[in-house]
C-alpha cells in the first residue's frame, strides 16, 4: 500500500471522531425517531422498530448522561450492567444510585454477562452463574433485569446459550433476535460493520438492534483510546475525592 493511501485511510478514520460526541448522539436519536419506534426487548412491536441497547463496560457515569439525553428525546433504551467490570464497582453506593437513576428515567436494565469470568463451560454452570448475577442486580437496584447480553460475544471460545430467553431474560444474542435483526455496533469506539448514521438514514431494515457503549460518547471529539482514558482518569479523581472526604469527615490528618 502506498504511503499516501495509508495517510488517506487514517484521515478518514479520524473524521469519524466527530460521530461520537454528545451532540452527534442526540442527532442519531432524532434520526432514528423518524424511521423507527424505540422498543423494549420484552415487548417488540409488529411494526418497524429498533432495540436500542448499551453495554456498560467502562462508565456508569457516561451511561447516565446518555440515559438523560434519551429521556429528553422521549425514547427508551436498555442498559446492560457488567458486574465484573474492572473499571467501575457496581456494588458501590455511587454506582448503585446512578443505576437506579437510569431506571427511574424509564429505561430497562439488563445483565451484561461475562462467560469467561468463572471459567465455566458447562451449560448448567453458566445458567447458574447468570441466575446469580441477575439476582445481584435485582437486590442491589430493586429492578429486575429483563434482558441478557454477553461480554466479548463473537470472540468467545465456547458459544454461550443461544436460547431466546435465558433465566427469564430476553437474550440479545439468542434465537429470535440474532440473525433476524439488523445490527450496528460502536465497539472499541469505531463503527463495527456499518456507520450508525447511514443505517438510520437508509432505514432498510424493519427490525434493528443498535449497540452502543456509553464511554465512547464524549462532550468533544476524541480518539477511541482517549475516550477510555477519560473514564479511567475521571473515576480515579472521584476515588481520590472519596478518600479525602472520608479523612476530613473523621477529623484525621491527610498527609500528602
């Protein structure tokens, strides 16, 4: 490949950074509303509709921001919580309250299940683990998860259960949805397969599943890696503030 062609490819890729801003997200919602009904996994309508979904891998704070934008746009989405995320603690009070706030805006909750966490490959054990994590979310938030998605789906060594419903949750990668819905994803901060705005504008599919990851949508254009670092740094600052406030409240010296 010629050097000029490589540079052109990089330039085109960098142009896509502006796709992943909060303002562009609002544009995507409005574009989708023109051609689709925003549906819940539990009650998809017979007509043209979109299942708008978020896998929260890195940032519950970013998820809340998108949930608020969706609420303002008058649409609903499903937020899949990742109990084993190394980037946020679902069981901390601040994240729990954020999840409750998302649900209070009218959005559904789901379980983002990592089949590799326990190393279990037998169906019976996987189903047991899914049921346990579903119960965690219910007990923590007071909201029953209605849908299931798999972390790292597509690169798993052993395919997870593809039943239409698993532990009474609609399976986003199960029979009935996977393969019968059009699909668009922003995994790793880039468009996988197709650009969302093109898919929504053309609206050629009657049934569409859109997967977004909240951490990749930021106030200003950034590179994919920078968006992730933004989440990491933000949570680190919050953790430091929590410590400082705790020391101050206890009247102890905060030696630096």
